[in-house]
């Protein structure tokens, strides 16, 4: 393992192993870390930033470690700042190919630097016990849908949820329901994607989730 610098944060440059294998018995997860996918922009509404900051503070209040993409900008930065200000632990994961384009957060508890975007997603998944998506763009959707696909294929047994701020994900949910109707997604796989509009209640649902594996 090599150690570099990223602002004032420590970069742990590591290789990422394959996401955990199948769990053979049903059990409730012990949620200690939550991976949050969200936008590197703030979006058009103040409610998006408020929601991201609220999630950051709530994770800190519960003693849950936040795992995210490692930048200081957009909803990602707002969430990390709020969690750190509330005394939380925040772990960022950055890929070398985008490290120069994205502004690495200088005050994180840990910041891991990996070689590719694929490793970035795998590392975040490896560090987390559950996943939450807030409003975001292509990157947010890519990360969340790959995570959902891993769950669909049985490559992991970790809960996934969307925090539907100001109805942002309503069109996406209609698309998923249409995919079920057209028999491209099974109903049980549609149910993998938990949804909610209240962060506190949604985090409670993630913590109470049982794997059926």
C-alpha cells in the first residue's frame, strides 16, 4: 500500500478486491457504513442541498460512516461537509482518471485513490453495508444501477434505496414500473430498490433490512 497526499487528506492507494460473495442464510445486516451516490452539482433547487446536508448530519448522529465519491463540490461536498461538521466519519474514493478533474475534499477521515472508475465503484461497495442514492446525473445513476444489478445477480446482499427529494426520481420509478410491466424486470427485482421521501425513515428501513439469501 502506498500513501500520497490529496489536499490535507491522506490517500490510501490500494487495489480493490471483488465484491463479497453470496450470503447463504437470511439475516439482518449490521449497518455501520453507508455509501451515498449523489450529484457533483448542486442542482436547480435548494431542497436538494438541504437533503444532502440532512443525510450527512443524520449519519453522523447515528455513528454511521459515510462512504462517497470524495469530492468537495456539489451535493457530494455539501453532504460530506455537513457530516464532518457534526462529528461524523467520512471516507472518499477517487479514481486517478478523474482526480485532476474533480476537486478532492481536503478534510476527509480517509480518501482512497484507485486506478479506474470500475475500481472506484467496487471499492465504495466493499467499504459499505448499504447504499443510498440522492439526486444526481449520469454518474449517480450508473453507480446505483450497477449496485442494483449486483444485488439482482446475487453478487451481494446489501440494501439499496433512493431518497426521492422533491419528486426527482418519480420519472425513474415510472420507467422501472414500465420495465416490470413489459417483463424486462421481475417484480421481486423491482422491489430491491427501496424508496422514500424522508431520510430518517429511509435510513431506518435500510438498518432494518434483512437479506433473503
